[in-house]
C-alpha cells in the first residue's frame, strides 16, 4: 500500500509558492504555447500523405500498416547511444526492445534521432572539456530536430550522463505537448573501492606512483558497461528524474544487462503508450512538470549530496518549462533538507551500495514522511508520487512493484530523516565582493569549511599543476583559477586539480579553490567556490584580484570576501586576459557563437536566453530584438 504523505514542510511550501509567483507570467505563456501545440495535433494525423509516406518509408509492413491507421500510438526514440561511453553503450539494444514491446501493444516506435554524448571523464583537463557544458544545448537542439517530424504521440529519452539528461529534459520541455518517458541504462557493477582509487590518484600527483599504477587503478574503477558508480552528475541525473516522476519507480540504479533492466525497458515502452492520447490516459510533459516537480528535484539533490553541476542545469531546465529557479531557492531548501546519503565523494560507498541499502524507495519514504517533497504530481507511472516508495521485482518473469524497505539496511550509506548525516543539505550559495558562487559542503570536513589565506592566481589549470610541482603552493593558499566561465572558454570542469589541492590539504595547509569554472560532480574534500558569477570576462570582480590578496571563504556564513580596502578595491582595474588559445582546436572554433550568447552561471550558463521571459520582456518594451 502506498505511503500517505504528511503535511508539507512550511519552507518547502514557501519556496514552491515563491517560484510559482515569480514565474507566473512566463509559465502561463509556456502553458498556452503547449496547449496550442496540442490543439494543432501531436501526431502524424497532421501530415499530408506525402509527408507521411516519407515518414514510414523505411518501416516494415506491419509497422507501415499500423502507422497508416492513425489510431495507434507511435513513439519517438531519442538516444545518446555510443559505444565509447560505458554509461551509454548499453543503450545499443534498447531501440529493438522498445520496438518489440510497442508492436506487442499494437503500436509502433521509430528511432527519431541520436544526440551527442561526450564523457567528462575522458575530456577532463583536455581542450575538449571546453565543449562539455555547451553540449547540453547542442543535445537539446539535436533532440528538437529528431522530434520535429511530428510523427510521434510520445517520446522516450535514452540518456544518462552529465549534460545529456539536462539537454534531453530541455528539449522535452519545449515539446511539452508530448508525453515523455526517461529510460535509464543503470550503473556498472562495483569495482575498485573509491578510497583506494583516491589514494592512488594522490600518490601519482606526488610522484609516488607510476602512470602504470594509476592506469591500472582507473581501469579497475571504470571496468564495464554502465554508469560510473560514484555519485556524480550522471547518477544525480537519474535520481532527479525519478524525484520528478519521469522514471518508473525504482528504475534508476538497476544494473545493465540484467533481466530486470530488460523488463523495465519493456514496461517503460508500454507505459509510454498508455500515457498517449491513443492510449487513453494523456499525460503530456507540461502537465507533469511544474514548480512542484522542480522543487522535488532540488530536495532530492540536496538530501543526497548531489552534483554542483545541477545549480546550473536545474536553472536551465526549469527555464525551459517556463519557471524561474534561483540560487536562493537552493539555499533556502538546503536549510531544511537533511543529508541522508553518503556515497563517494561524500563517503566511501558507491551507488550500488546505496541501491542495496534501500535505494530510491527508502529515500522517497523518508522524504514523503517528513513532508519534504510534493506527492501530487502525475508521474509517468500513472500514479502520484506516493507510489515511488515501491520497487520493482520479477515474479515468474512478470514485472511487479512491492513496497520497499521501511528501514535502512546500512546507515553508513543511507539514513532516516530522524538520524541524518547532517541536518541540512550539501550545497550552499556564497556571496560577497567577489560575486556569487556555489559550494558543495557535504564532502568537506568541518575543519576545512573556513579558509582565510593569500591567493595565488591562475588563468589556466595547467599553470596550477606546474606551480604545485615546483613547490610554490606548499603553504596556506586559496587558488583562484579565473577566466573559466562560459563566455571565456565554455566553463570547463576543473576536477583535474582535485588531487593536487587534496595533497596540500593533507599536508596540513589551509587550502581552497575559487573559480568561475566548474568542478566535477565527483569533486569534494577541498572547499571549492565555483560558478562565480559574473565571470571574470563578463565584468566579474575575480578580474580585480592580485596575487597575495587575502580572501576569506566561510561556508558556514555563506560569504566569500577579498579582504582589500574598499577604496582600493573600487579603484582597482580589472585584468584583461588573452584567451585566443582557448578558442581554436578540437572544434572549439565552431562554438564561438555559443560563447558570445552564453548567459551567466546563475542563469544556467545556457545559450537559449530566457525562453518565455524574454518574450514577455519584449511585449512590455523592456528589451528589443537587437538586445537579445
């Protein structure tokens, strides 16, 4: 029996109402546009005979006959499959599974389009990383191209990793008249323990382990098809999709290549058909995803100690659905959301250990029981969110759902609200004369949450590595890596710096990082003020800093201040960097337009503008087309 929700926490309700009120005009315009698209037709009945003939020319006879009838559902498959990325390699077989399941329901499915999927683990510290964040917007556009044929009654979105799911979500929002089902692939089985992997990385950074030792450790960690098992952006994606009711209950962390994974993919297809107009229970994306769903995603992220990348992605995702989400919303929700998970980098367990300890069903049970999430959302499962305390089982080969555990099976990994790891969430916003940024504190020990030290300034992450190797950082230091924002060079992750800074911290120094770039969702341990906004290239105060300035980073107070006399600070000129070397090579020259259009980190660092917000501003005469 599904769990009855308790009354909603007052702060959760207040933040939800605040988002609703702040977004009222743009959300209303978004809904009008989706209603209009629905009225014009959500499927192939709108196509001419010539259009339709082109649309099914490559299909087999059975599928052609179904498509001609116009009264059965046709699903569009959007997939991020490639066989280089372990997380996406399992998706290779999903389209045939989906097509087979659709035919068994008297419906059809077509592969509508593939989207790019790059791996930040491969590009970390490399020039290709400067395309990573912008790939989110490319994925959204590529999805739109695939769905633009208007052949489809619903869409299945197959994707896993860092920028892929947010990009798919943005596109799903702009095709919000279509029902949407997000279909995960699942994590790889556990490999080398995370503590040992981190130990060997630090030994290599100190020159005490060989490259062969490092490669062996990395190979034992990332060893088979499936998502990486640490709790970074990819697994945060999966958790958030389930928190919003866009996954089937309990589907996020089932390993690939298993009978259960196959059964869940088939059921997702069947349920997507039921959610279409021909299927009789029309559940379009735009009626599912509103401010309540976005708040659920933020709360899930905070309770789990999820990726800082989502302080960018969720802002952009919400905007695509006509909602304005701010960093203040994250901060206020964090204040009432307890930390319930310890999965690397917040602890030593991996995502498979979380699944075994009770997984999503237990997390839902605790959050619902504490009144911390909205349950009145029409999920893709055909229910509200109270059903997500259930988990899937195979009974005589048939997929069923039963109530999940009422107690955690390992409180070192997953805890109840009554006994959290910490009483508040793992993210906070920093503010001060250096601008605004975010910091992930869930993986930072208490004694490292306040750092006041002289700064050492870098404008390329490789400069920091060289300074470390030269012994120039063997002291209390705040490393500032600036001109790393979206306008400067695409806002790369700087996870490559974590081992070097971690070594300095282990040597007893007070160490922190401040940057207008990003850190990996797997980063932790060293306090890092990231996504500093406005970025240095966009008039941000990081450009005023000089080597030796004292900076105070206080995560408890939520402040980040350069301790420079106010008059001196006001009169100081901003440094201008030479950035041409960031803009050519490995395709970076193709993204010059993206760099020009990029919005600030606090606005989601996207290139699409404000969606309905811009249109409303034009109507009110606040901006003109030449300003957009």
